[in-house]
C-alpha cells in the first residue's frame, strides 16, 4: 500500500491505524508504560494524543513505528500487521517528525529531505524533484533553501523542513512527537495553521503527540486524553470533550475556560448566523429604510456588486433620504471569514465598534455574527453533546 | 596522572569539543615559527664551529635519515593507534558496551599515565629491542587521546538525532556512518592530533632501545658532549611536532563537515 505512493500526482492518502491490546512493559518495572491500549485511528484524520508527562503518550506513538517494540498486542497500519515487515523498512513508510525537526546538522536541507527517497532507491532526478516539491509544499523557496544547512534556518523553518523530510516519500501515515514544542508561540500558531492547510491537501493519517491541550483542540479531528499507562480516559472529537468531559481528570486537563476553548473548535460558518437586512448599493435609500423599519433592525449591510459587504447604513442615516443607498452610512472596517473559529469572531466583535460583524465566504456576505450568535452557538453545542450517545468514554479512569 | 577514568571522561568533553577556534594567522604562524627556529639553530651551530665528530652527525643526509626514521616510527604507530582507537571507541559507545568502558579507559589511562620511558625500557627488557618494540610502546602510550575523543565525540551527539535517524528508517549502521561519525569528526580529529603530537615527542625516546629516530642525535649530543648536536636534535623534534600539529590542525579545519559550527 505505501509503496504505490509515488509520483507527484497521486499522493498517498492516509490509512487506518489500529492498536489492539498494545502493551509495553519494561523489564524491572512493576507498571506497564503502555497498558493494554486499544484504539482505532481513522484514515485521513489527525488524532492528538494528550496527557501529562510520563503518561506514555510518546511511548504509544513510538510503538506504532516500532522505535519501541511492544511487549504484546498488535499494530495494524492499513490493515497490515506492522510487525510483518522489518522495522527499518516499516519506518520508511511512516513519516516521523520530532521536536525541532531532528535535522542532521551536517547535511544540507536537500540532503536531509532526500534521505528517505534515497533509502527507497528513487532515482536522482525524481528525488531532486521531490525535494523541491516538498520544500515548496512547506513554504520554503527551494532555490533559496535547498543548499543551506539547518543551523542557518530559524527554529520554525527547521520544523518545516522536518515535516518536508517526513513527507518526502509520501507515507500514508505521519507520526509527530511534540513537533512544535520548541518554537515561540507565534511561530507555533503559524506552523499549526500550516499543518492544517497541508492536511486539507494531503489527507494523511496523523498521530500527533502533545501535552498542550489547546494544540490538541486546534489540530485534532479527535483527541485521546491519556492518563498513566497510556489509559484512554476519553477519545472523542474536541467539541465533545470540551462540552462533555468524561471525568474530573479530563476536566482538569481542559483547564480553565472550557467554554472559551469550545469557541475554538467551531467555525463561524457552522453556526446559525443572523441574516440581517442587506441592500444592494444601487437600492433606493427610502426602500431600504422601510425594509429596516419592517424588520425592526437598526442597520442594513450594503453589498457591492460582488456581494461583498462594504457599508453600514443605519435607519437614522436613511431617514427621509432618497437615491442610491451607497451614498449614506459608514464604511465597514471589520469582516470575518466563515472559516475562522468562533473565538476569532468574538475577538472581532469585541474589537469592533458595532454590535455585529459581517461574515464572508470567499469575500461574499453570508450573515452577521453577534454576541447573541456566539452565546446560542455554545448552548447548542452543549445540548448536542448531551444528546450524543456516551460511546466515547474510555474504560480507563484517572 | 593516575587511573581516574571517570574524571578524565567528564573533564574531556569541554576541552575536546571546543577544539579551539582558530584564526587565519594560525595558517602562517606555525610554519613561520618553524622556519625561524631552524634558522636560529643553523646560526647557532655555525657560531659553535662544529668539530669533525659533530659534523658527522650534523650532515644533512644523516639528519634526513634520522628524520625519516622518526617519521616512520610515528606514522606506523599512528596508523595502528587509529586502527585500534577508532573502532574500539565506536564499539565502546554502543549500547550494551557501557560496562566495558571504565575498564578499557582505565587500561588506556595506565598506558598514558605510566612514564613513556618506563614503557619503552620495560618492553625492551621483557621482549627485545628495535623498531617493533618501539612501535608497540608508542601505541600503548598514545592510544588514549584518540580512543577517548572517539568515545566522547560519539557520546556528545544529541540522542534525538540518532532517534530521528532510526525513526525515518535508517539502519543502525547507517545512523553510525552517516550521522554519528560525521558529527563526531571534529572531536575525533582533535584526539588524533593530540595522539600524533604525543607520538613525535615520545618517538625521540625510542633511540634508547635502538629503534633510531631523531632521539639518536640527542643521545649522541649528550654522550659526546656536543651541545650543538644535542640542541639541533631537540630543535628538529620540536619543529617536527609543531609541523605535524599544524598539518593535523589543517585537517581538522578542512575535514570538519560543512554545516557544523567551528
């Protein structure tokens, strides 16, 4: 399966990873580091393993590519037993990213990225093309960066190269061990955004280990909250964990401001937005005025010919006026993309001098977000979580 | 120096890893010093009006043959030291060999800790005189710096790099040859350099057991009380040591993998 992930066109999509009764016990230790873990990581999803240090999350991840050999249990990658192939061969088909990229300082960026393709005996031309393609993918200009050495790059850039190296041979599965732990918060945020963008294109199966719950919420399609011995305390989608933590351990891990974090996992476009009153720029002021009066709304959103919101027109502005509505009112300074999360929407609201912020999709107006919208969205999320079947609760306890 | 392998190993990394940042004038400085020393010695010898006895020893052809003998001793012993120290250092830095490390380092420490002259004479008494014995004595004496730096050089590598190598599917051997050894090169070379300089110095003692070398000029000078011969022999040994140190320094400079900070 992994072997046909060649050629730049047909990128290998993710495959399912299944862990069955996976146990790792080190000799001389009473407790298993990883104790009977069973979980399924769906194809093409990012699953974040979170938990306190020493809970065995990294060990669990290393069991998948057999950097650590399990004491017992099974690992299936794309339905194939991971133990069937020699470990070195297996790992060439499983991308691996560690903190700071784990780049080899004595090799150029191109050499670092080409390591796995070379091990897979790709020819030179194809390898070189792939290196450039990968560098472009992670936003580094190949001509500029190919021949540099890792120490000439910033931490964030090194991390990107680390991701490029892991993806070079187009593995269906990517393991990431706290990859963004060592960079500053701003760079970290950017790298996270970029990983999400990459994932939209690539659909790999990504196992992401982190101790930062917020990072897990941001990146994970699912989150597995682990306690000691890698016990799965809760394994569910971020919104569900936030809205309905399985127990106090998870609650403690979410920390303060669970509701705020819930804002993070919801896209504005996915909640019920206020429609508002809209008007075309060419509409007559008097008509818009009467429509506002009828709808009992104080403001109208004036759209240009591309349906982009451009102006606010208040009922007072239009009182007794005629002519195109675009001649009255005040320009709209703040809009927000429907792809942004509710938290960003809330920030936009707090930062703007209006009670509403227009929401756009590809610059086109799709509705208004207000404090009310945010509040009712949160309530709705909570309701949904309560109605959901309690299937996600793991057997482990804190 | 006593047998204290632990403190030795602990103390070494900082000294070894730093490996002295060198400036460009180093390139010219050492050769210039060597030329000055040789010229000064020549002027001194001329001013002493050497007699016939001294002149036989101070002939260019004689000095050259002794210099070659000295180099031969050094090179042969040096090659053996590298053949022993580097593989042994690699072996001792592998997992599972940790227990053997203190023992081997203790032995190597004894080798260097014992007086060089003692080793040479003892070996000659126990075995025989001549070239082979001198080489063995030199190896025993000079193996430690190369061995220790090989080990330190490999041990100081960030473990996460080794794991990254294994994690992307490199075999243990590939990680050793493509990651660990290249990264350890600067430290290993610093050890080799120390070894070579030690060898030049100690090879001067091998004339005591009839193995030749520039040491002969020194002992002849002492025996015949010809100080010009004695001084010339010493100056030649010192200059040779400086020259080899300089060459090894160049090697360190140019063999250091690109991408690693000097």
